[in-house]
């Protein structure tokens, strides 16, 4: 164990995926139910990992601050999205550090972005509703060198699924049932 990550288990799983690609396919999903106003509840669906069904029984609430018509009872969708991005980047960083035999004492990741809500509100059709850019900073303490940490950040940008989902255009397929 290094960084509280099972090195043998990580290596074993990587080898399993090399031998059978299907074991590296992960399917995720959520179900959102509107509660009231801007407040919603989200429940995770079970995850399929390769040939295995993993029970994922988690719920969380989403809301907006009062200034954006919510009751400020939970993080808003953008904050959850940034948290999911940061979490995925951190997992990728820590897995890489462990594989490089770097002991990490502290890892903090800051992700910041600015939205122009004129796009969301539809008051200016030339304004995109999304974040035009996101800035991130890794604050890390451990026995690695600056060069190794730079390599880990490059690894994150290449291998983090959430980072790459946001960096690359993802095909969105919608439907509506009424």
C-alpha cells in the first residue's frame, strides 16, 4: 500500500483490462427528480464495470443560491460538475503518483471558472451558456520532485476521464417522454 492505494490491486486490474478489454468498460448513470423550485434530488444508478454489476446507492441534492432563485440548501449543478472534475483529476493524479512510487502527504486541487449568465438567461444569443475556460492548480506535498509532479499533471490531462470529457466534444443524445 502506498498513499492508501492497493498497488497490487491497481496493477492486477490494469493487467485484467489488457487481457480482456470488456473489463475496462464502465457504464454510469443517474436519475434526477425535481423537488421544488430549483431544488432536485439525484440518485446514482448501479454501475456496470466489465462483466460486474456494482451497487451504487447514493443520493445528493442540488440547489441554487437565493440570488439565482434557489434556497441555498446544496451545491448548484456547476459546483457538482467542478467537484466531479476535480475528484476525477485527483484520482488520476494519486494513481499515477502511486505507480511512480511517490508518497503524497497532501493534495489539494483548485478548479475555477466564470460563467456569463446572459447565455443561460437567453438575453444574449451570442453568449455561450457554458464555461469558456476552467483554471486548475494542484497544490501537492510529498517526496516527489517538481519534474515528477509536472509529469503527473500531464498524465491527468491525458488520462482523467472527466477532464477529457470536458476537454473534448462529447456527443449529447437527448429524448423526451411525456
